[in-house]
């Protein structure tokens, strides 16, 4: 089943985000290589693809997992969680219509 992972960043987390981004992307690449990622990306803090120093307010991932518990576990093991980039992570089932 598909799940949406919605994560909100802590304030002023751009430096932490940048530092652990390679590890975060490596985990996502594993899911991508398995064909499980529908969409993934950050939420710019301003209306721009390159927000610069404004940074990001969070991230969204839509991916396939075997269960809600598996999706939650995967989300909690993210390097952004360990580094304190994310202040809150929500995981919800997602029904793809289009």
C-alpha cells in the first residue's frame, strides 16, 4: 500500500539538513531502486525551486510499504529525524487516484 510521509522542519534547520542530506537521499534511493517511490521532495520556505537561505519547511514522501507500521518505522529511522531537522513526522495511508 502507499503511504504519505509528511515531515515538518524545526526552525533554522537548513545547516543540519544540508549536513545529513546525502544520507537522507541514499535511503530514498534504495526505495527508488525498488520502484517504491511515487514522489519525494522538500517544501521550500518561499515560492521558489531554489529557496537559498530561506531553506525548507519540511518534506513529503509518497512511497509503497508493506504496512503502516513499516512506513512509520522507516520514517522514524530517517537521518533527518536523528539530526533534529524534523520536529514532527506524520505517516498516513494514501490512495492514489491519479
